[in-house]
C-alpha cells in the first residue's frame, strides 16, 4: 500500500489504514512503537520533502527514520484521544486535559515533539497534576495559537526566551502551578504579551510571592507556630484518609450561628450560607432541614462520598458534608463570579460564549467517562463564570443506575441555545424550555438574526458558526429521535465550531497589534 504524508507532516489516511489493516501493527501504542518503518517509508517522506521542504523532518538524516515513523504513530493515537474531528485526515489540536495517566506518557515521547505536526493549533494539558520543570519539548510546536498547562504542579524556572519562537501564540494559561523565579527587565515584554489571567497563582507574578510572604508573616505573628501546626494537623485529619465529615457545631460556628448576614439564598427546601472554616477557607454551605429516615441519611452520605472525589477545574469542588439528625449540609469550595444568566447581560463576545459552551460540554464528557453515576444540572443559573473567566458547573447529583442521560443532553442543548440567543425563559417563555426550543426551531431558517443576541456584532464567519451551533443545540433538544447522541459526540461536533472561532480571535489579536505598532511608529 502506498504511504503518503500530508503537508502538515502527519501521515494521511492511507498510512492509518495500513496500521489498522496490518495485524502485526494493530496493537497497543507501545507495541506499535517497537515495529520498524515499512519498506517504502523513506521514499515516501523523501517525495513529500520534494513537494514541501518546510516539513520538520526534511532536514533530518535517514538515521532518524525510526523516530520519524514513531512520531506518526503517536500522532495517530493523540489525534483519536483528543477527539479531533476528521481523524486522521486532520489533526488540529491536542486535548489531554484531566488525563493524569496519559499526559506524562505522551510528554515523554520526545521524538513526537521534535517532529510536531504543523497542523496542530492548540495544546491543552491542564488539570493533570504534572510535576517537575516546565515541559520545554512542547515549544517545538512553534506554530500553535493556544497553550494551556494550568492546574498542574509545575515548578522551577519558565524558559521565557524560548517563547519568542511561538509568534502565533496569543492564548497562554499557566495558572495554578508552583513556578518560582525572579525576572529581569527583559521579561516585561513577555508578561505584557498575555493578560494577568494567564498567570493566576502560578508563582510567576510578584503578587503571588508577596501574598505568600505576607500571609506567612501574618500567621506567624498573630497565631504562633504552635497554633499553625495544630490547624494544619486538623486540616490534614479531615482531608486525609477519606474524612470529609463536618459537625453541626463546626458549620454553626462557620456561619456565625447561621446568621442572616451569612445567608445568600433561601428556597423552599434549602438554605445557602457563606461560611469561614477554622483554617480560614471561605466555603459555600447548602443546608436542608427536617427529619428524614435512616435510609435517606445513608444514601445522602453515600452520594457525598462520591462527590468529594470529583476534581475538574470546571466543576465545583465538594469539600465535605454534614448529616445531622435534623440537618443535612453539603460544603463546597467558594468561587467568586457571576451566573451565566448575569454574565450574558454584559454582552460577552461570541468567542467567549463558545469557550464557555466548550468547557461545559468537556466537563460533562469528563463525568461521563470518569464518574458515569454523576449527572450535572446545566442551566444558566447553575453555571457561573469565575474571575479567571472559567465556567464552573455548580449542581451535581448522583444516580443509582449510571447510564447516558438524554435529559442531561437536552439540558445542555437548551443551555447552548441560551448562550446564543440570551433569552430569559421565565420572562419570555413562561419558564418553558420546550417553548423556547420551539421558538428557536421556528426562526432557524428564515429569521436567524432574530435568534442571535442582537448585542453581539458578528462577522460573516462568526454568523455561520452561530448557525452551526444553533443546529447542534436543536439536535440536543430533539426528543423525537430514537437514538440520542452521546456527550462525546456533541463535544466533537461543537469543537468543529469552536476552533475556528479561537483562530479567528487570534488573527484579530495580531491584526490589532500590527495596527497599534503602525500608530506608534
């Protein structure tokens, strides 16, 4: 079978068919990497270099043929793992977020990063507990527009000078890491290139170091070393070994006796308080009152034991629970931000709305893969946007029988359509989701502009993306079909719309930068 290489440097579909049809190579990744290149592989890449000499492997010697071949195998696996649409003919992004077992493995394949396909525009390795120095091999992908390494444990020095080669990079997220270094005046241009949200609690900003120093000094002066140790031990006892249980007394003290000043929301069967724990952490506490059966209490605790294990940057972190005789409570980490409903009143741009939709569906995909018994209630009132411009799903529920929930997919479809239309269901559709969906369907073809939020100024390209997103929302809410799409399928469909919007925003950023430079010269 003839083997070809596309201009991007990734082997095209014929080679992947070769991999799949050859029994010796149809094996797990590590086994495939132990196979030698096919006989005609050298002539194939030679021909491709004659057509496009810019391909990364064109300057390599024939002695590195094995590594070039191995890089194509890794690319094939990465493309599929990332749910990149149209694999293997297209490989536009690497998405290994929240894959703590896989991310270190693929980072170790130096031969892949050496020959990083030019088609890759985005790399996301966030939320993987990656430890150690910054993975500099990633910077071989000099063409990328977006890089996310947030919510890891990277430490040491950041190779700022190497970033100068990434001229297309406009979206960088290194937040929530443990870097530690002092920067000279030459680093100012690097930090000006990105906004502060790229470095929140990364250890790279002076404010991070000042904050840590002031906090430690204050604690030592006011509390004393012995009190600090006692507090730390108390925290460890609670969080280590699976203990996340709070007593009624602890929550009473945290909320100043459940005072009205601490009460932020009250519904028929629930009260929500803001509390401060003994270690100073601010939390949100949802409380249900009244006597319940012993069976109900056991079920409540069982569910909470599951919820405290879930960790994803776009899902609220449950810290623990309280199961008193006449009061049950769920204690959650408190985040500053506003609900999506409030956020839409600020008229966010199209790319930000798409980012929210993409992050939410990816969090849902994470739950489906890792915690299939957990469902999330996705509504504009149940999802917030934090100070770091990250969406956060606030409502979770444990089901006894894990299965694909058509209702959950329907809810996401309504959520996606609301992001586009910015309509208040309570005021304009008497709170009826079905009436809202019917209204969208009625105007979809002839009066599309009536659907799209008039406060968004869309280009022709963005308008087409909005039309495609509306179609996805209507597919999610179509209950007449016997076979609903899976969350992963919806995620892949939405990413096809999302990626061009990100690239478009990057191009717009470079255009504005060039114009600004012209004005100053």
